[in-house]
C-alpha cells in the first residue's frame, strides 16, 4: 500500500555504500562522513518507528564526538533521554546493512509486525534532530529528515546545532510535558548553579576564585558555553578553542587531553598552574587539568574518576548532614542508597579512594548505556568513565522526600543545616543532566563544589594520586575476535591470551592490565597500570604484542 511505496521510493534514493558493514556500537554508528548518507537516512526511519512504538518524542543526534572532523555518526535518544534501548540495536544493525530497498521494505515490514508498531492507524511521531558543528552535519541531517518523512505521520523537528546532552535533555523534558527549549536548558543550569552558590556555608568558600579556562575542542561546546556565560553569575570563564580558527578535535578537546596527558593547542605558557577544563567535540565529556610550568606541555590531569570522587564526597557529606538526627528525633531519615559505577578504565587509585570513603563501587563494561543502567539502581547513583563522561541519577522517591525536608515549616524557621543539605541535593538534581553525561552541567557542578569546599584545583587533585597508566590501540583484522567477560577485565577468546596477560602483569608491582575491542573504532584497546610510568608503558607494550 501507500506506506510501502513511499518507503521503496525514498530508500532507493539512498543506496548503501558497497562493502561496508556498520554496527551500532557503544555510541551509535560512526564512520567517515562520506559513507554515512544511507545509514543516517535509515536511522531516520528507525527513529520514526521508535517514536510510533513508544508514542513519545525521540531524538536523533548527528555527531562523531571526539573523533576527527571528517568522521561523523548518528545515534538515537530514547523517550527518557537515555540511549536507544539495547533491545532495538539488532534492528539498527540489520537496517543499516540491508543491501537494497526491496529488502529494506521487507525488513521494516517484519519488524513492524514483530514489535506491533501502529502504522495503519494515523498516528503522529515526533523526532527532534540535532547535530554538532561538523561540516558534513547539514547534509546528513537532510538525509535523516528524508528517512523520517518516509514513515507516514512522522514529523522531524530540526533543533539545529546542539551539544549531544542538550538534545537528550530536550527529549527527556518534552516527554515530561515540559517546555524544553535551549533557553530553558541554560536557565535551569544557571539557576541551579546560583542556588548551590547561595547555599555555601559562610566563611568556608574562597571568596575570589581565579578564572577558569575552558578548551572548547573547536566544537559545539565552546559555542554553547559562550551563550551560557551570558546568563551565568558568579563564575569567571575564559573560553579557548571555541571553533573560530582551529580544527575540531585536532590536538584539542577532552579525549586528546585525557589520553595524551598534554596541554591542548591554544594555551599559553602563562596558563601554567591555572584551573583549566576541556570539553570533547559534542560536549558530553569533561576533564580538568593544570599545565605544569616548563615541562614540555605536561599536565596534571584531573580526569573523570576525580570528578566522580569530588561529586561523591560532596553528596556523601550532604547525606550525612541529613541523617544526623541528634536532638531532632521527630524527623525520619531516609535510608538512601548511594552507589558509584566505574569501568575497568577507572584508575585503581580512584577505586581504592572511593572504597576507603565507605562507598559501594561497582563495575560495568565500557559504554554509558551500561553505567547508566547500573547507576539507576540506587537512590543516588553516580557514574563516570575515566574519560570524563558521567552524571548523577537521583530517584523519584528521594527527590520527593528531599522536597518535603526542604519545605518543612519547623525546619524552615530555623533554616537548619538539614534543610540546607536537602536544598543542595535538590539543586544538584536540577543542575546535573539526568539523561546523559553533560560537560556543561558537570563543569558548573564542579565549580560550585570547589567553591563550597574552598578548594583550588590542586587541593582537589590531591584527593589521591593516580597510578601511572598507559593506553594503546592495536589495529587488528577482526576486532570481534577478542571476547571479554567480567566487565571486560578478562579475555575469554582467543584462548590462552588471558594467561599470557596474567603472566606479564605479575611482573609489575601494582600491575593491572586488560584488553578489549573498541565499540567505536576498528581497534583493540590495551590498558595498563603499574607503580611507575615506565612499568605501565612496558606492560602496555608487551601486552599489545600479544594481541597483534
Ligand atoms: P570504545 O571505542 O568502545 O573504547 C569510547 C570510549 C568509551 C565511550 C565511547 C563512546 C575509552 C577507552 N572508550 O569507546 O568510554 O566514551 O567511546 O564515546 O575512552
Ligand atoms: Zn562525546
């Protein structure tokens, strides 16, 4: 009927590039931008079907994050603002790789049947589209629109250039029936930041904080931070690499800074010692650093693990104020569970530190979909990848209880410590992006907590000392030949490799090492940690040879 012929017709205009096999991976589809037209068109179809199925607003983001400017990619935001449900990933793979339009129509037909998607009845589907600053983004966005409009009743709304977390945020709040424009986003961030600053105990903050210098990776994050700055009070920010001159992710950005542990381009010798932050290409990752004077561009890196530690410390402090019921027997405490979620890439010293604080630390495989899912099991779940992607999730139950605590009349009159702690946690819940890791909101939370503690970046960095670590990539013919278990810490195939890794690792004090296939690049990654730089390098190199 009509739907079939529209789909047949439009998909024949987007033939897939021959001989390319794509997989949805840890962050959607990614490849050289020139081969992505058909993929993005097809993901447009998927987004429309997803919207029909869930009867909710869906997001489609065109970005390749920290990858080079000539790459691009596409990923879906589900109704909650989170990643596409894993249950649909096999369909995404099948759809992206189907050879021609006849097969495509058949595949869609079968899937619609299987999932019971209401195509016949006239339904409406809404898909919000966003893209980062990559030059290929515009024409790929057009392909996505074509894909969406080949499903009857589906409407694409172009939100323009956005950070990935902005799009996820908009999807989430649109589905809660709220206004969710870009300005709403900026206002919510700046208001909740202000709230946290106003709640700083008198005397405990450094009144004048030095300015923060931010590396915008020559991408969308720097651009958006310029806008946010205008509605923000109480923070002095200077933005570098805002995209006007340099190339996206070219020796700039959070991925480069975290992996290479050097100063990004665009910084001057005079910046040494200053508090600096770096965003990635779509602003969902954040790391801090400070350049070491006369050191060949070396830095003190304050990575995602340390951001996680700072957040955990602050939240734990607020919870213990709330649960301190001395002289206040009337009020019930809330048995809030607090959990932190890391991956095998977390520095061993961070895990030791968090456990030492008495926190529950759990591990998942790489990929925020896994971390996010785990964190959602707690009243407060904090997750971070070492590379700076992470956020904080607070349960509805806890938020309601906090709401009650913060407005109890008996407490209000006293302006008690408990009331303030409740208000702080509520402000955190409004500042932090509940959908995905968000460099802009994460940055504001870091800044608010540093002011609250009265800490410099150096004091923060002293929470613990990172173990020296090294990451390598090994190009292999078939990365899927490497199969891992136990949150990617053990290789189960090819047989024998794990024994060899164990034997190497045993040679080094505090040695730890693992390998895993990347979900976003055609490589196998090697991570090694040991008590000295040299040992970490040697361990990584010798294990890389085992995989090669
Ligand atoms: P892969 O390529 O699967 O290692 C990388 C990051 C992930 C995650 C995704 C999505 C490392 C070692 N890996 O995944 O943590 O952020 O990209 O962007 O940083
Ligand atoms: Zn990113």
